[in-house]
């Protein structure tokens, strides 16, 4: 039976929507927000440890910005209409790359700084038709795990190979795996930015990075500024979605006049590599909900530990356990309403990884009996030991 993230995500209180907000504009409930924050923090730290510098940039830009980048010519039908503002026209951005190009250009750059890796979990907007919108998989407001690497041409191959390695690390931690790789190329009779020579160089670099991996070619699926590797993920129904991507761009560095001082004292133009390790948070979680049936790995489960006092006389011990676990960084709820059996079932139905039961045998000795959501029971153990175990297991 196919698991529909739209149904399950609402049943588990991860996200919802409202007609007053609009189609394709879901909001994240506390449980979904907690899971998403854990994933965002993991990706941020993973990038930081691999040489990325994080930035923030506004979701708006002048129309001229997107005319310069090429988005207005090639992408206008997927953009929201311009908003007049004091003689200018402001546009909700459909992509983050033009802003990062200007961040690169904000001061002089030297070859010693390259590769410069700029990352952002940033908002962007697509004017999707109402008929294609659905749950988290197709939305109009997108939070993208995005980055742009500015490097010398001689560095580009190694950077693309490292991005592919980093993607595998991120996907392994999330509990997902690529089903296929797609090399997206230019099509016939379409307008693309940049010269034939730059497209050929970009395509060669991506082919070299894919050496040893099976992939299919997809003519006509390239971005307007360059070819790309699309990393596909299959959902439980067998449908493939693009969650991660790498694109090589010679067009926008030329359009924005990006330069760096090279080793010979001259001026050279960087190559711009676009990459997303996990895609948008919306599409990522649509996939994660379905792949895991809502039972996320412990590290990004919305609630990691449900504390269940068997009776009111154990409330104090339960609260002490909850405080210790929260202080250790765990996400915890104390469930008091209903019979102990009903609360155990509720915790399992909510896909909470662990239920910690404290009854009259455990409370006097400062113990807790942990039960996994799959039904496995652990021997009662000291609260401090349980908290340390969950904290260690809860690392990505």
C-alpha cells in the first residue's frame, strides 16, 4: 500500500494548510518544525565542517537582477509578477544563485580564496499552477538547502566529486539512498546561456565526476545556464524525485562580470557550481515521511522520548527524567492521560522512538524501563544511563 505523505503528515501533526494562506503554502506544525530544525542543523554543521561559509540573502530582488542572470528571459512564466516599489519593480526570487553571485562580487577576490563555498538555507518562490500542487512535494514557497562554489576551472572537477561524496554522507544519515543518477543536458531549439565551448567543458566535468556510476542522459533537462547531475530518489510507489543536484555554470559568472586575481597577477573568471545536498525542505520531508512511514531515525524524530509514569505517584520521577533528557538536548514529552496501555499505543502510533516507563519498581531506585517503538523492551536502567544512551544514539 502506498504511503501518502499528505495524509500521514497531517495525522502525525507535522504540517497542514489553510485556504486563507493559499494553495501550495503549507505551514509546519511543532512536530514537523522540530524534525526539520534537526535536519537543517545537521546540514548546516556538515557544510561548515567541509569548508562552507553560510550567508543570508533577501527573498526579493529587482527585476533587473533577474534580467541580468537570465532568469527573466528563461524562467519568467514560473515567477510571480513584479511588485512596483518606488520606481523599481521587485520580484520574489525563483532561485538563490543571483544573490550569491552578488555576494561573491561584493569585494575583490584572490585565487588564494578559491574555492569559495557559500551556503544558505534560503527562501525562494515558484508560481506553480494550482493543478500540480500537492502536500509538501509541489509548493510555491520553498526553503532550499543551497550552495554555490566559486572556483578556478582547474578545481571544478575535484569540487564536483567532493559534492557527490558529501551528498552520500548526508543521505546515509537521513536514511535514504539514491535510486539513479541523471545527466541533464541541453535540448534542441531552446535558448541557453553561454557558449557552446563552455557547455562542452561543463558537460565533460560532470561526466568525469560520474565515472564509475550508472546514469542516464536527459536531453532538454539542463538548467538554462548549464548542465547538471540530478540525484534521483524513488518513493515507495516507485516514482522518482530529484532531491539533490549539481550544476556547472559558466554563464552567470560572465553575466555578472565575476573575477578573481589569479596567480600571475591577471584577472580570471571563476566557474560557478550550484549544488544542493538534500533539495528543498518541503520535497525532502515529503520523501522522508513516505520512505520511513513517519518513523524517522531517532536524531530527527519530532519527539524522541515519551515519558510514561504508570500512576500519579511516579509523576515526580517522570518529571525528573524529562528534565534530565531535555537538558541533554533530547526532545521529550510526558504522557499522563489514559491507561498505561493506551499511552504505550499512542506513543507507538505517533512513531515516537522510545517510551520510558516509570512504575513503582523503577521510581524508588531512579530507574526507567525503555521500550522501543518496534516493541523491543530494554532492562530497567538508571536515568543517567538511559539519557546518555539516547543522546549517543540520537547523533546523526
